[in-house]
C-alpha cells in the first residue's frame, strides 16, 4: 500500500470547477492496487476511512496546472457531471482529491459487467439479465431527463455490486445537450456500440444511447462480444453498408422485439428510455 502523493493540479482549480463537491485530503486515501486504465488515467482500488473505494486518477503526464490538456479537460468534465448526479443507478460519487487529482467513487465488488460476462464468464440467469437491464434503463432515463447523453454505454462502463445491481459509470465522453438537443461532433464512443448516425458522422441525439443499450442487452443474452470482435472497419461496413447487427441471443419474443426496436437504423424509430423502463417491468 502507498499514500497518494505524486501529482498535483491546483486545489483552487478543482474548487473553481466543482464548488459543491466534497474535497478529500489526499492523506486520507490509501492506494491498494491497480484495477485498470480509464479514459484519462489509472483506475485504482483504494481505501478511505476504512472503506474500499475506486480512484480514477489523472495520469501525471496528462495533467497540467493550467488544465489545458485534453485528458485533464475530460477529467474535469466527468467531475462536474458526477458532482451534480445523484441516482441509485449511477455510480456514487464520494469526492475528489486535488493532489493527485483523482475522483473518488464507491467500489463495486464484481467490477464491470464486461468483467462478469467475459472474464469471470459468469452464467447469469435471464432474470438477472432483466434486472440489470432495468437498472441500466432507469439510470439512462434519469440521464436523458437531465439532458445528458452518455455516448459510451457498454459493459465496461456498467459496474456490478455484490447483489448484482448495476450502476452506470464513466462520464468522460458524456455531453449535456442544450437548445437543439443535437450533437454534431464526429465519432465518439466505442465502435461496436455506435449507432449508424454516429458512424456516418451525422448529427445525433439521445437515440444513440438507446442503440448502445440494445447492443449491450443482446451481449448479456448472447454471452459474446458484438460482431465477434471484428476489426473496426469491418464493423462499420457491416452496420452502414449491410445494415447488420450482432447475432441475436436466444430470449423471449418480447425481449427480441425490444432489442430489435432499440437498434433500428432510423433514430426516430427507436423507443425512448421511459418506454423501455415501462416495457421491462
């Protein structure tokens, strides 16, 4: 174990960024072991006041006192969002350390849904699939009600607790849509979960998260990664030119219809999360 003491972004910068979040003194945090890499740095298992926590730490080479680096901007964007989100299906934000700059979150013992499906290779029941789908849909309904696009919904960004409850995590690519409700940015997210309109570099909005939800849901049922792990170009060609989707897993007719509705090519034909939540009850 080691105390975190290597990297600094001015505490005043974090205060300016998020005035209402809890600042945790770095001396209260103990780093236990590395869990993996996040979008802007390292993800570590830590301990705070005797409880396990997850630490999302900005890489030292990415940080800068003037907050000009792209990874630093992503770190601060996620910090702003997490500090303002409180929902039972969203990862719980505990606070932030200024030096080193790290976001402190609840620790979820099963790790990500991706870990459950493809590392642990756990045999999850249809009832558990349905429960996880309900949790994710409830969290996404909340985000969309707040005008927030996640833009990277996938099993790696769904955390699973000891009771197999699901929490949505990783808001580094999230975007708040105001005024028009449309984003005109280029490719954003993870290709197998990207909606056709993103792959075609067209304007897009909330239905892209619904599409990603369908890919994620089918992945749970089929117990295999979408498109069999094909190369990016092959996936883009399959979706845009051939209008293909991942191989369907075996499930009930109603679930099959939901998945197929959610990954329809035309964004306006996809259901909204309020409808999905209702259908999953």
